[in-house]
């Protein structure tokens, strides 16, 4: 008889927000093959930083609005306006940054594959520029 695998479970409402950058906070949860992160950006203090990583990233915009800048000077840039309900798939290794639009707090739910640890060290990202 096969045994059930280990399961991970958390109470999302009890997870603490952690600061991941100037004006940016995150709650995160990971399984074996993917990670889920709730990101909160304060439009008054957030400092956008373009970065790239090895994970594919799916973004669901829940609250607020932001412009997602994809690419860089070498490959060209594309700006996508994200509003509540918008979905976006960002391929691995593509430079990107979010720029809040308006005064509302930006809240997005992001899925990353392959998985990364729930306490992912954002200092390890390949930052390609700083605004």
C-alpha cells in the first residue's frame, strides 16, 4: 500500500508580512514544485528595481494598479498596465519591474515555478538596474 506524501499547510491570515525591499512586503508559501507569494507595494514609498530570475512567474493583480515593464534596453521594453483581475505570465530570465500607478496599495498574488523557499533572499536576484 502506498503511503500519503507529506503535506504542507499554513494559515495564510497568520503569516507575518516581511519586508523585501523599500515599500515592498511579502507573504510566501512553497510546495515542492511551485511557490506562492502575496506582494504588497506602497505606492508612496516603493522603489522599483528591474530584476530577472530563473523562475517563471504568474501574476494576478488583486488591488491597485501598476505598470509592469518587461525587457530592457538590449532586447527592447514592453509596458503592460495591470489592474484588478489582470493576469500576466513572465517567462524565466526576462528583466521586469513594477511601477505603481495612482495612490492605492498594490496587491498581487504571484506563482513561481520552479519552487523557491518561502524565505527567499531577494538580495540573490539578478538586479539589472536601479531606479
